[in-house]
């Protein structure tokens, strides 16, 4: 009798979970619970966070969604056919350790190991060793996970201070005198600077914005070729670019997204966006630049 009740209870629980999950994926009387996206002239329902699209909507058939597999996630309602691969903290390469594991709707969270730091905030991908103040002097403020050690400066003699001042003045005034001389002789070209200060170009360039909340949507808009050209033009090494192709073979979207993340970190929190738009305009990719502007002008999609 007890075994019979146990079997019935398990079956009821399974059916209730299945029905709840079915309701979550259902389009309620023509209203999409998580928002919509266009597809072949139709308006389809977005899949919720933690899910991916396995088939877009058709006539009288709603969007079909599937939960992200282990090791992948989706942070917001989306129309993507693939979930994003979870972040690998990789303690040997990045000197980081995992503090929060990856779930179906959130990426893993990593922080620096002991005696390492990173001041890039949520853009941090690699930690740097803390200074030990062996040459500068005693430690004034110890190293933390987000700030390097602050060393107390060694007191200099009057003669040493004078020498530093003289060398500094020579290093600053010397190049300025050479530039002025060449400019007077009309041997120095200021065309690049004039182009940078062109009012028409300035009107096209956006103000500094933190694009971290928009990286997934921007990566979906960017073509891989454009992202690689942007990385090369800003000095990113070929080895760093190719590493993403090695880490994510046959997954072009993931390669583009991860390259965009590393590139934006190297540019700084508020410099990445205007730099990206400027280079896309130089590459004659104005349509892509305009789409990215439209993405950033919207409120970022919040996790559900």
C-alpha cells in the first residue's frame, strides 16, 4: 500500500512540473510573455533566459524552445539558436578561481587568486601579480583582489630630486622643440589629427558608454571579419585573435563574442564603444555601426 502511494505521488509531481514548464513556453492568447522578435515577416515569441530557439515560429505554430545544455547559458530572453558557452576560470592561465558556478541563465563568476589582482571589474579576464615593494620601499596599502599594492616612496636626496627634474624637463621640452622645428620647415604632417577633429566625423561618433550589458547583442550583429579587422587595427596580436578560433572551433558566433569581450576589456570601460563605431565607419561598415548604435540606445534586456 505504501509503495502504491509513493508511485502515485511521484507521477503527480512529474505531471505538475511538466504542465508548469509547458505553460512557461506557451504563448498566452497571442501575447508573448518574454517579448518578440521578427522572422521572415512574422512576429515570433522570444525564448526565456536559460533556453534557446530550436525552431522559429510559423503559421499557427509558436516558437519552439529548448533548455540550455550543461556547460552553456543564456542570460536573457532571446531568439538565438545556440546558448553561450560557460566561462572557464582556468587557474593556470588566468590566475583566477571560480566563486560562482555557471547555471543555465548565468555565466560563471571568477575572481583573482591570492597575491593577484585585476582592476577591470566585470571585464576582468586575466589577473596580474601584486607588487611586492622590494625596490620602492615599505607597503603603504596591501594588495586586494581589485587593487594593486601601494608602495611607500623612498625619500630622495636633494641632488636626486634635481636630477629627476632636469631629466624630465629634457624629455618633455626636447621632443617639443623638434616638432616645432619640423612644423616650421613644413616637414611635419597633421592630416591625421585634422581628420580626427573633423566636425563631421565627430557628429558621427557616439559618446562614451559602458557596452558590457549589450555585448551579446552587438556580437550577434557584428560579422566575424569586421570584429577581426577592428581587433587588428587596435593592436591586438594575431595569437590572441586566433586563440578564440582554437577555443571554439566551428562556432563562429562564439568566436566573435569572446573576441569582442577581450577586445572591449583592452580598450577600457568607456572607450570601447566610440572606438568600435569609429573603426566600423573607417571600414565602410556604416550599416553595422548604425545597428550597434540602435542596440546601445535601448535599455539593456534584464534577466528574467
